[in-house]
C-alpha cells in the first residue's frame, strides 16, 4: 500500500504495436528485451540482436511453461495474438504444447535411431552380398 501523499503514479502498460516491434533494437549482442502484451494474456515478445520472437507463457497443472509462437515479421502481431488465443483455448481443454513438443522430439529421435540401424543393415548387406 502506498502512502497518501506519495508522488507515485501508476503507469499503464502500452499495448504492443507493429511500430514498437519495428523500431526497438538492442545495442549489444548479449542484450535481450522482453515485453508482455497487456491486451493478450500470456503473449510476450523477445527482442535480441539476432531476432524478434513471439512466445506465450502459460500454466498447466500448476506448473509454468513457455512456448514459442514464431518470429516477427514472418508472424505478424495480429497473427501472434490469434495464435495465443487459440492456444489458450487448447490449454483450457487439457492440451499442453510443451509436453507435445517433448513427445514429438522423442518420436523424432526414435525414428532417427531406426533409420540409422536400417542404414547400417543395408551397408552390411552390400558389403557381404554384392560385388
């Protein structure tokens, strides 16, 4: 609680805009800026020297997660807000994007391992049975 005679003024967070995204630059390669979008719950933008990316923070079963939505300007601010809204609905329905990504990566590793094993079998067959 603030004192009655305080000179404190609460500043309203301005919404993200395309102009803000285009004009904001970082000075140092290791520097990173992150802005939350007050008009779309969970949506944030991270600006680095290399890129500007949209992401979303969310809670699932009491745990906090982040997921990446895409890179600006390939993904517009409007499309990022729409994607965040759709994702929020899916999360409310029990879908966890972070868990899905983890499962997909495990499937890809398994497929890669199977492919490598098959490739080895084919190479051995060629060595022993083909001139």
